[in-house]
C-alpha cells in the first residue's frame, strides 16, 4: 500500500504519555498506565508517515500524538489500525485504550466531524 | 379513500374486503383441507396505486392464510406453494390467465376464489366467499403516499413491520444527513423530523441524492423545507425544523425517539450528543475525516451507535469538542457524495440492526478505512 512510502521517521521517547507496557491477556484493553519496555523497538506507520517507537504498546492518545505531530490533542479523533497483532489484526481504538504493537502496523488517526 | 372500480365490483358482489399495507385481503374464503374438511381462510393480493389509479396484479402472485387449499380428495391444489410462506401473509399462490397477467383485481379475486372454493362446494354446496352485503375495511393510515407493492408481492411485510412507527430525527441535512433521509424515507416510520438552519445552495446539490434543478436555488429555500417537499412526495409525516440546535433549543429534540446526528461542527455535535444522552434517546453519530496525500484523499468514515439509556460509554470521547479548529480538507476542497452515502448507509444499516431488521450483535463504533478499503469495529463493551 502506498501509504507506507512517506519516509519521515521519528524516534519516540518510551516514557512519553501514550506508550504503555504490553498487557498479557488481550491485544486491545483499557490503558491506565504509561511507560513501556525501552528495549522493544517497532517501526509503524501513522497516517502514511513511518515512525520508530520504543515499547510494546501504544494508546489512542499516543497514536493521535504521532498523527498531529504535537502529541497532546485527541478529543474528537477516530483511530483505526490494520496489520495489527494476531489477536486483533484490525480495529478501532477508544480513548484511554491501547493495542499491542507489531512491526509495520498501520494506524489511521483523524478528526471525523464532517457530514 | 377512493375505491378502485374493480374493488367496487367485488364489494357489490358481496366480498368481505380489507385494504391495508399495500394489500387487498378477501376474508372468509372457503377451502378444503388435506383432511377433506371445509374451512375458511383469507386471500391476500398486492395492491399498488400510482397517481390514484390501482395497478392490476401484474404477475399472478397472491398469498393465502389458512389451511393448505386442496381438491375434494385432499390433494393440494397445483398453484399453492406452502414451501414459500411469508409471515403475516401466508402461503404463496401462483395463478393467472394463460399468457397474460390479470386485467384488474376483480378478475384476480374472481379467478383465485373460484379455484380455491370450487372443491369446497363439492362438499358443501352453499360454501361461498360472498355474503350479503359486501364489506370493506381500511387498515391504519399508511406512512406512505403510495403502497410498496413489493412488500406484498414478495412477502416482506413482517420485516418492514420491524421498522414501523416512531419518530426519527435527522440533525444536519448536509451530505450525510440528506442520504440518511433518502434511506429512512423508504421505511414505515411514523414521522421524520429534519433539523438544519442552512439554505439549499448549488454546492449542496453535489452532495445530495437526486438531481436538483437550477431554479431551486433562486428562492434561497431552507434545506429542511426543500428536502421535506421532495420526500413528502413519498413519505408522510416529514416535519422540517429550520433551526441550528444548540444548548438553548435542545427541547426541539423532545419529539424524536431516535436521532441520526450528521452535523459538521464539532461543538454542535458535542452539545447535541450530550443532550440526547441526557434524555436517554438512542442515536447514531456520523462523521467523515479526510486528509490529503500524494496518492489522493485518505481518511475514515465513522459511525458511532449510542444505544438507549444514556450514560457514559467508551466512545463518548468522540462527542467531546476538539480543542483547535479542524484542518480537515473536506470542508474546503472535496465533494465526496460517495462517502456521504456510505456513511449514511452504514448508519441506517446499524439503526435497522437495532430494530431487529438485520441480525447480528449490536455495533458500537465502526469505521471505513478509505486507503485500506476496510471496515473495522471497536471492541464490544
């Protein structure tokens, strides 16, 4: 898919808000913690831009932060992912929830307010 | 209601008739059962009218409610198809004159009743569907200006009944809202309330079903009035409200028991969804988000279902206003009537699922991913 061709890359601070340690029991669960395992590194695509992130999970807020480049605004966004973990290869993330990260996972994050 | 001349003839001949839901029912039709007993059943024919003129039953399909009609020896009549039974209508009958359709309902009823009751007369000579005098009754007023003959012809009445009644609101008559109206107007809800304060302008026509004529823009008519006029040709009970809903007039929503929220302003969306949730009115919120890329427009088409009962849900975050103005290219650069229609179709499909028309688990939030050509669901719960 052509969306992976944009080559802007960012390395993400694993201690930044929006990144959490992997949950052992489910691919998509509510996230109450932040932080992550600094040793794990994943290359993912958010809105067509490739990012290198450290950690095993990413939250709704973390994806929106990567999408808008500012890392803070998330209200009103919709976040979808494809090419995700086997347990949940595709789906939507809700605010406060996250997903296990896998290499080359693709995220789409945009405000969906137009009618 | 004006009665068709063919139905007048049936009435004069002594039949007991009911006109309801695009059907003509003939009551008390004697027939022989497999046990060679004479019983009474009801013959149901499609009844469609165009321009006040009743259309003849085209293809010889009718339905029978009762025991399986048989000959005097208890053998099923050849034009009876009990393997094709429709809820509320009965078993399918397929009988018509050789090489043509019926001229009118009088010919159809006469031929079908004679074929069904003739065996009964061989057992009970006085058996007849005709009484003295004939009677006719009319069912509840239809929400439509004309009947859907497919409902009776194809036996889909019971499914349509699952959507019958209630007042549906459509908040915002932009691209998505106008397509929602296009679909809801084909369902037998009692009332459809339209809320919008904008005028109908040429750019609206490029994201609205159908084809507006140039003279429609001259009078700067309100969208709600224009759409109510168009769809009132088909569906009764369409009520326009030229109003932009905000915190001061949410009481206007008191008349609806379900709402589609199709606004394009995030602050309005926040206020309207909050009001509906406080009133515990179930609703579906629609929204499109686009962004540009060298490959074309990308983005998401979102549908969020809020079930009855109000309260907080995981997807309530979408009802919060954004903290900064949207830089979405949709508003400025793209007409995407196809995505509007898709958003509307997904929303109406979810509404029909909530009414038991479609099967499957209730949905919460889901989105079409444009560049993945994929429909993805939020986790249940």
